[in-house]
C-alpha cells in the first residue's frame, strides 16, 4: 500500500510517501528562521508559508519518487492538533487531491502519528508504554494496538518542549531553543541539585513543568551574566559559550529528563501495566541527547526494549503521517471528505472506531 502523507500543523510543511511501512521519499520546508525573528510561531505567517510551499513540495516529491497520484492508494493528512490556518492548508490540499483523483483519505491525529513513528524503524509489540514529548504535549499512553490507545497522564501546564523553548528564551537564545540547549548541554555537566524535579512527589502520571520554569527564572535573575551570554551566542556561535552556561543548560535538561523518567517508572511499576512489552518514545524532545540517554537507562533498568525513533523522525515530519495512514488504512479506517481540521486546545473526535465501515481502498 502506497500512502501520501501531508503535515502542516505548525511551522513545517512536509510531504512524504511511505509504501508498506517503508519511506519512499520525503520533502520538508521549515519556517524556523522566519518565526525566529518574532521569538515564536506567528500563526498567520505559518499559514501563508504552508500555502506558498505545499504545491511545489508535492510536485518535487512525486517527481523525485517517480510516482503519480494514480499510484497512491491512500492520502493521509494531519487534521490536528495544531494551528487552525496551518491545518486548513494541508487538509484542503489533501481533500483536493482525494476528490480530483477519487482516492480515500485519512485524517490523522498528529500525536498519534508521532507516537507510532518508532514503528518505521523498530518492530513494535503491544501493549507498550508510550511517552510523547513534543512542543505542545507531554503525554503518557498505554498503547494496546496501533489504533487502541489510552491516555494515562498529561501535562497540567507547559509541555516539556515549551519548558525547553521558554528557558532558551530566558537565556536570550533564538527560537526554537530546544536544539541549541541540547548542543550547549552536551558540553556541560549537570548539577542534579540545581533545579527541582517538579510534580514528582505524587503517585499520578501527570506532569507540571511550571515550577521548573520559575526555579530557572529565579536562578537566571541571580546570575544575569548567563542571559547576556545567551544573547551574544546568537551571533558568536556556541563554541564561545562559557562552562557555566553549558552546565546550567545540562542541569535544566537533566531535570526534564529525570522528571519524564520518574513518571514512566511509576507507570511501569503499576500492577495493571505489568504486561508492558516495551517503551515507545516520540516527539521533538525525544531528539534530546540527555532525554534519550535517561530513557535508555530507564529501559535497561526495567529490562524492557526501548523503541526510540531516529532524531529526524522525532520532530515534525510527514513520514510519520504517511506511516500512520498505512497502519490505519490496513485496519479498515477511513474518513469521509467532510472531516474538519481540529486546532490545538480542541479534543479530536474519537472517530477511529466510528469509521470501521471504511471507504474502499482501491
Ligand atoms: O514534535 P515537535 O517537532 O513539534 C510539536 O508537535 O510540538 O516538537 C517541537 C519541540 C520544540 O519545543 C523544540 O524545542 C523541541 O521539540 N526540540 C528539542 C530538541 N529538538 C526539538 N528539545 C530538546 N532537545 C532537542 N534536541
Ligand atoms: Zn509534532
């Protein structure tokens, strides 16, 4: 089965072709430099950029893979969560293709696609415990099957990625800050006593990163030189960073990594999850070096396999959307063309079950 995946939920316009779980080709245009000028994603600009690039990326992808729309079996597109205008560009494009070529379409939950991205590189077995750490979400799931997930815990305030980006902003580093923080932290040594492991002294699986952010703000107010240095790094490059700055970045990221691992450990200890076959990790923050290492240690300690996607599959991409399309289409799911885009903050309809009478896959 050949699936065309389309992703436009935030600031990456991405299209990819996946055939039976194997990527055939992918195109991606990032808007990071544009939004960096404003310190964060500007929704109207994001929509315009998607609109500007999506057609050309589609043509390039099909040409480079030697494929025409006639060869495509199903079109999968991110319906949400994300920025409404940005999602509308992708969903309208997908609907146009589906209508014009009479192809079935699948409206994909972006979080679901992230979560199963590891399946492109690893043989996943179920039930597994899933950790999704992205810019907007920090969720723990029990994954019983590719189309049967239960949310066990979520962040009550900021997501782990937001906590990274806001700390980077406090340091005067450009948006999106996660990658730069990672590079600085790799040169530093973490002090485990510097920042708290927030909201871990409880037995639930929810997260709250606001206390960590406040602790970091207080620390940086007491050490104003670190902020001045962060601003200088924008032009001078990270090679010029002081040891103190690298150490504070390592301390902050290790507080996030430890917090994620503690909650995953609680989940693994629960009797009702004794049957967990392995740990699945997903989302942009899963590209982080310290987070990856901490999760590998956690998996080793609990004697479970860790299914961690390569870095390019952690951050937003369309390969994961196309992969999700293959998985769901193979299980008989599909959507009628009147599906709507679902922006951030709105609950995605639980419509996988309702659509078990699928559109035929021709
Ligand atoms: O999954 P993603 O690409 O987009 C969303 O769905 O949100 O995640 C983006 C988030 C941003 O907050 C970004 O700073 C963070 O992932 N991120 C990282 C790294 N790469 C991306 N955070 C820490 N270390 C990284 N290497
Ligand atoms: Zn994402």
